[in-house]
């Protein structure tokens, strides 16, 4: 930009702008910064790639948790069914009915 460039009016010290332009030109000549917009684009692309990796990792974790939840609910349902079945059954088979004399049970003598 030339000093008479209308975009420069009212932007502080012209010597700072010239120093900045010289540094930018030196960096561009060294191949470090080609264009600030290109550098930002590359930085944003890298950030997007990192976010996509994180999203994929989270998707894997969510899928694992969903599988665990399905398995846990299935086990709880099976336990519920077993408890309901046991409650409906008559007395357990290893329990015998007591038979005895009616007078001796509870008479205290």
C-alpha cells in the first residue's frame, strides 16, 4: 500500500504500518507466511480435522454405552421375569409340609 492509499487514512502511525508490511514481506519471502488468509484457512482446516476425530471418538463411545445399556436392560428384564415366575410357583420343592397332631402344635405342653 502506498502512503496516499485512501484505506490508510486515520489508521494510526504510518511508520508502524510500513514496519508491519516490511516484516510481512520478509516472512512471505522466507516462505513462512504466504498469505494471512491462507494461514487462517490452514489453521481452520486442521481444527476441523481435529474436531472430526473427536466426534468420531465420541460416536464410538456413545455406541459402546448404548450397547451396554441394551444389555443391562435385557438383564434386568430377565431378572424380573425370573422373579415373577418364582412368585407364581407353589411353595419351593425343598420345603415339606409339617404334619402333626393338631393338639401338640402350639399347646405349650
